[in-house]
C-alpha cells in the first residue's frame, strides 16, 4: 500500500489485550505499538481496553521491503 495513493499520512488499528495473535499480525505488517487505550470501548457488557498500533507514511516508505 502506498500512503500517497490514498492520501493518508497515518493508519492505525487496535485489538483487545487478550488477542495477542492480532498484535503479532499488526507488528508483522509494519505497524508500531503505540500503547493502550484504557477502558475505551463498551463491549459484551463491560468496558474494555484497546491495544493500538499505527504506521506513518514516512516510516512505511523508508522500508525498502514494501
């Protein structure tokens, strides 16, 4: 994906803390761990955290593997 093609500077994704496999996928895709959004979504009757990963256009484009 080229950020400039779609006019983006930053993309992000999140997953629940108990879903470590999703975190591994995001990391392998070139995203960086940014942190935890505490109790940021009400899901299945409880407030839950979200682990956030992101990639910036300059970081992504500097990786020659993409």
